[in-house]
């Protein structure tokens, strides 16, 4: 399966073809993680985070895949693992850096880094969104689904569409505050 | 107007021409404002993608364990023969049980329609209405799958509030569940042609109506038309593989 197909499968949530991504790369990543003081469970988490990072950066956005899917995925997993090791304050040196495995003339580490940063941002958005009031969460989710403001007013017993937007602005302001203070810490 | 509101209206293209120009000029000068704009864009994007993202995470958590297994440690020492024979008997018993379960699952597996036709629960109670229609009774009948009882209640409600797409959708489901396929399809077709948040539902239920009636060719035809933006795209793909 081609790299575009992997990406497409991921964006569409195509279970069968996502399985073939695992089939293709899980072994390699598990071996690398186990060689670097991790377990199979760590590898599974990393792999999942790697795929979500690719989803965050490439699905529904204008960014094009410029390195190979495997190199990108491997790059993100490594980046995330270095981060985890640092967090855990372990004195471990990650032994092998096996980028040579992929002979790719485009340096995947730039794309991996960008996707990793995107993942971090999305996770912060998830975390801070969860801190908003239930009413805010419900309303913003409906807006995100593309439900018309008039319909939302009806559903959430808000006076009218205009009031929905007023309340959206309050929710977004609060969310921005939470996001800023969370990414500073 | 604070920044959040200004940015939101800018993104929704809701600012009058002059204010829009002034805002764009300010963006070039004010890096903080540009940063806020970028963040709000990210938030909007997050809101559009969050449900799919959560679904994808769940999907991956289900797939993951198939491919990542802890290395199995070699067995310590030899096993006593008697114990081994008992283990073997257990294994055979277990295998037989699993085989039986598989057969049972095959024989008693729910129809495709039952698997895919999971209706969203009805929550109408907060609507404003006159005393003519008993919303609570409507909700109760539908959620208890008493579609024959719910049907006339939806019809009465829609006489009072024609054009309520959500109620129409549920009316269609009641028609479908009571086997009135042609009438159900008329409702779903109409909903699928609206530009509303219910259009995806209209199309999906149109496909389900053919599935329930056993017209697989027509069902496939509708499913193939489900666009990628539809809420039901993934389900449609899954169903296509099995029809």
C-alpha cells in the first residue's frame, strides 16, 4: 500500500487498512522501544500517539506528506519517547538512532517535529476544553458539527442565535485563557 | 467588541466591509492579535475534528493489542505429564466451547439492519409546544421502541410544527420500523435534500430503509453516494463491505 493510502486510511478511519499500517510498522517500532528501555505496552502507546499526531497535522489540512509515512511515524515515536524518558527523569541514554533504516532524501525529523508539536497542541486543547462548563462544551461541540445557531438556541434553551454567539465568545475567551496558562506551565 | 468577538466575526465573515479592512490592517501591526487569531482558528478546527479524533483514538486502542505483545518468556522446566494431560483436556474443552460460541454467533447473529440501525435516542422534552402534543409520551414511546404508538404522536406534532426536521426524521424512523417503506423513504429523501445538519441522517436512513427491506442493490447505490464529509461516511463504508 502506498504512503498516500496509509494517510487516507487514517483520515477516513478505515479499520482494515489501518490494520495494515500496524502490520507494516508495529514490529520495527516495538523492537526499537524495547531496545531503549521500553515495554511492548509503551510501544503500543507511542504508536497510537504517532498515528494521532499524523491525523492532527495532515488530515483535513493543507499540509502534504513529504517524507515517507514510515519515516514520519518512526520519527514522531522517537521524539515522543525521548520526551517521556526526560519526563521520567531517567538517566537513560537512548542507544540507537536508526534513521539510516530509511533511505529517504527528505529529512523526516522536521516533519516529525512539526507533527509532534501539533499533537502537543491538540492534547492541550483537549485538556483545556474539558475544563469549560458543560453548557460551553455542548454548545461549542454543536457549532463544530455545523449545527445552525438557531437550532442550537432551540436545543439549549438560549433566547436566540445572537445570544448563542455572545455565549460562544465568552466560552472561547475563557478557553483561550485556560489554553495560554496551560501551555505556559 | 473584545478581540475574541472581533476575531470570531472576522472568521465567520460577519464584519461589515470597513471594520473588516481595519481589522486586517491591525493584524499586520499587532502580532498578539495575529496570535489570537491563529489560536481561535486552531480551536475552530479542533471543534470540527474532535469527535472524529476521539473515535479514531478508540479505534486505535482496539487495534493496537493485536499487534503489540509482550515477548513470551520460555517455560520454566518440564511439566509433569499428568498435569499436562489435564491441561490438554482443558484446552480441548475450551476449544470446543469457543467453536460452539462461534457457530452460535453465526446462527444467531443479528441481521445487518439490527446491527447498523441504532437510532439516536429522542430528546424532545425541552421543546416549547402547546398542550396539544404530549412530548413526554412521544419521547417515551420512541425510546421504548414502541414505534406504532409513537407514529401518530409525531404526526400530530408535525401538524403543529411543520418543517421541524428533527421530528420529521423520527417520523421517518417510525414509518421505517413499522414497515411503511415507501412513506419512510419519501421522508428521508426530503431530509437528505435539505442543507441542514440532518441531511446526513436523511441519506443514511434512506440506505437503511433499503437494507431493512432487503433491496441490497439499492442500499449499495445510496451508500456509495455518502460523501466523505458525512457523519455517516465511516459507517457507510463498513456497511458497504458487508452488504
